[in-house]
C-alpha cells in the first residue's frame, strides 16, 4: 500500500513539471511558428492577392491564373527540400555544437538554390505555353496563363534563395525577419498589383510583373542577412562543390516525396480544367485560400521540426518524443482555427474572389468542405514536418509515392464519373477527394510512423 501511495505522490509531483514543460514547448512552437509563417505564406499570399485582383478582370483571366500559378507553385514546391533539408541539417549541427559546419551547410543550400533557380527559369521560358496547354488550358485561358507565367518565372531564383536562406534562419531559431519580409513584400505586391492591373490596365500580365518585383525584393531582403550571419560564424561563402553535391544527394528522397505530392495537386487542376471553366475558376479561389491556410499548418510543423531536430542533435530522445507529441496536438488545434476561418470566408467573403454569382456559390461549397477537414490536415502536417526534421526521407518518399498512385487513379475515375454532374457536386468531389485520399492516406502513414522510435533511432545513428 505504501508503494502505491509513494507512486501516486511521485505522479502528483511530476504532473506540474509536465504541465510546465508542455507550456514551455507550446511557447517555443509559437515563437518559431508565427515568424516562420511569414516566409511560408510569401508565394501563396502573392497568388492569393493576384487571385483577388485578377478575379475582377475576367473569368478567363482567373482560370488562366489557376493554370499559371499552379505551374509556379509546383516548381517552387518541388524545391522545398532547399528549406526543409537545410533546416534539419543546420538545427542538428547547432544542437551538437557544430555552428560553423551548420552555417556552411546553409550556404551550400543557397548556392544550390540559385543554380536550380536559373536552370528551371530557362526551361520554363521555353516550355511555358506547352505546359499550360497540357494542363487543359485553351483559347483565352491559355493566353492568360502564359502571360502570367512568362512574367513570374524570372522571380524563381529569388524565391528559391528565400527558401534556402530560411533553412539558416530556422536552424538558428532566428525567424522574426521572415515575418517582416512577408508583410513588407505583400504590401509592395498589393500596391504594384493595383497600379499595374487597374492603373496601367495591364491585366494579368501586370499581376505577374508586380509579383515578380515583390519576389526579388524578398530575395534580397532575406539573402543578405543570411550571408552576414553565416560570415559571423566563420563560415565560408564560397561555393563548395562537395557541399552542394551533398545537399543535392541528401535532398533527393525529399524531392521524390515532394514530386509525388505535387503530381497529385497538378492532376487535381487538370481534373478541374476538364470539369469546366467555372469549376476551374472556383477551384482557384478555394485553392488560393487553402494554400494560405496550409502554410499556417506548415509553420507549426516546421517549428516542431526545428525543435525536435535540435533535441535529436543533442541526443535528447525523451525530449524529442515529448516535443513530437505536443507539436502534433498544436497542429490539430491550428487546423481547427484555420478550418473555422475558411468556412467563414466561404460563407461571407466570396465577393473577394469573383464578381460572378455562380462562381461565388461554388467557392462557398469548396471552402466549407475544406474547413471541415482542416484539423486532420493540421495533425498530419505537423508530423510530416517532424519526420522531415529527423531526415526520415526514404519513408516519406515511399509512402507519398504510394499515396500519389492511389489518389491519381481514384481522381481519374471520379472525374470521368462527374462529367454528368452539376458544378456544385463537381467542386465538392474535388475537395472531398483531396481531403479523404490525398491528406487522409498520408495522415495514416505519418501517424503509424510517429508511434515508433525507428525514425528517431535512425537520426541518432546518423549523428
């Protein structure tokens, strides 16, 4: 009886300690997630601003924006390993006390980002129209998509530099500057959008040019301080081919993971294009808000990623497990909040996206479907970021590839089935498929992995 009483007393004493640790961890997640959100929303926020303004030009321009912005977001998204990979590597090296090596890893990532940005920009210049055509654009929609894309692709090197530079900021847990960059970049983009589109009557081309200027502003705003901080740690700023090759090799499985996910999103746009111009235009309205909301969820995941990677670098396995559990809960809570906002936008703010009543109605349906499923997405995204932070890339690449195969096969069948449906059911089908299949299957895989210690043990062995 005494032993039971002693155990109960120990649990009672430990409970306040666990609560304090939980509050401290949530505070650390918030302190990193809020500024990190600033960097993450940069490109989606620019597209969201473009959507709100171009949507008042014409329906075909809005549909063209959906195609063009998907190409840009897909290209940038495929290079997300420049930020995620650099974050985990820098954080783990910092946790192990190897600061100069951590900064040089970040610089290698920036050089790789610039090289990729230049190469991809050249490729898209040549194939912009065929790409838009393959995705289902034709006529005025195709012309609008090409105009937007041709203006925007010259900003790709800047945006990829931002991704890589933020790997340094997150690894150092100095991310406030990203919030300043995002806010000031969004303000600049909005001012230029209004000037070019409405003042100079440049249409969707003016929208692309405004975003291009804002992207280079952000690129310089974040790259210069990253280089200065790296220099202060004694890191070399010269390109190191061995380091660049190492960054590319480490990030390849993560690239495959991201490629599989982007194939899903691109195929969804293709499906929307085949379901009609109104469905495609409405999809873009919902998608712009969804990308914005997902980056709020991603910010929580990246905060957890940085914290867990730092603890793994210091070989604090128990604390890494605790932060994983708390980060997943924080992601679900954020998902509830984002979901409520999306439902509210769908019910009361559709005029921001289109002046056409029929398209507004479709946007409302899509927003409500998305809002209902956002808590699951928040939980899944948090675990996704943490597994990336532990460099569990091969597992993520394999499971996301399997998810893509299932999702694309089901989407093709549903799209053919929906040809005779009304537009309301078509838009509901698209967003339902995304949440149930694209997000739901990944949630199952990530949840099963996070319950084990395999991913942590591999990270500890790698160190």
